[in-house]
C-alpha cells in the first residue's frame, strides 16, 4: 500500500492544492458576502434573497466539496511514507492551522444559516474583522509547509 501512495503522490498533491485553493476562495469570499448582507440588505428584499442564494450555493457546492477533498487528499499525503517528518514542529503547526480553518468554516456555516433564518446579529464591521482569521491561518499553514521548521 505504501508504494502505491508513493506512486500517486504527485497526483494527490495536485488534487490537494486544487481543493485547498477552491476552499480558500470560498472562505475569503463568504464573509465578504456577509458584510454586504449585513450592511445593505433589508429582510425580505430582493438583495436579501439573492445573497441568501449566493451564500448557500457557495457553501454547499464549492466550499463543502472542496474542504472534503482537501481533507481526504491531505490525510492521504500524511500517510504517504517520507512526506511528513514527525520529529519536526511544522506538521503540528500545520495541523493546528488546518483544524482552526475547519472550525472557522463551520462557524461560517452557522452564520449562513442564521442569515437564512433572518437571525443575523453581527455587523458588517464584525464580519470584516472575522475575514482576517483565514488570512492569519493561511500564512501559518503555508509557512509551516514551505519552511518546515
């Protein structure tokens, strides 16, 4: 099995990178939609309904599948012999970043459902501040993998 994982490594890595890019695009875009939703839409108006549809489709059809593929491909890479040096610090900082990104993604899902029920309580400014969280986590993840400290 381990030889098989080594043989398919470049393909799994490619799939992982593609899925992460798609997932991150959604993670950066969805809070921006929330800003517009909180600041410009009135409950029940056309913009409110349009943003609800956009937010739902972004999360359901892009972010959710991309996160699942990113996780599956990432775990496949973790189990590929020679890819991870468990005596180094970087696998643990990357794991922390990825788990935190997943928690943030689930928080976004909760907020989208609140918008869908017209129960949002956060302001556009609060969503702008929350939009910085994935940037910090992305920097941690990328530096961990590239520098391998």
